[in-house]
C-alpha cells in the first residue's frame, strides 16, 4: 500500500488534520493510499497534548473518526521519508528550509503547500484550505498524476 506523508511544524494541528481528512476521503473513494504525519520541530516537543483543539473540533463537527487522535505528536525521521511514496509539507515558507537542512536528499520529492499556522492564519480559514488541498491531492493520486 502506498503512503503519503504530511509534514508540518509540530505534528499537532495542520498535518494531523490532513492525515485524518485524507484517511476518511481515501476510504470513501476506495483509493489505495494511506496517510501518516510528522512534525519538523527541533528540541523538546512543543506540545503537551496529543492534538490541537482546532483539529479535534473540526473533525468532530464533520463526524470524522480519527484513530490517531490520542497519540502524541511525532517528529519526522529519515525512515518516514523512505516510507512515503508522496510527501507534502503544508507550508513552504516554514518547512522548506528545515527539510533542506535536515533531509536534503528528499527536498526534490516534497510537494509544498502554502497554509500558514494559527499565528498567521485563523483555523477557520486554514482548515478548509487544507481540506481542499487534500481533496485535490486525492484526485491526482486516483488519476496517477502524482509521482509514486
């Protein structure tokens, strides 16, 4: 089974939302892809709880069950890039420098989106934007347009 890796800074909000939306939509569409997510932070984990309330509430309002909701954020490792057939970083400005520094061998395989974190873009705007991006990605994967 092919897997898509969603990356954000803390693996707490945006990448986790993408992972959950992707899983629900892939299942609904019968797409033979699975999603997982990781964060690009350095140092101690920036979060003490498993999941952003923005992500939790948005998924609950959509009645999307998220099996990974109780797990703590996970930091990206080399093996995560190796396990992915497609890689998405949700904000190019934030994530490209970190990927180029820590995972340079993978920099040409990462698709970059432009969805800011809550300090720059309200969740009410960011989450629908992420959902549209995930849906568009699924369509491309269904059609075999993305590199796998």
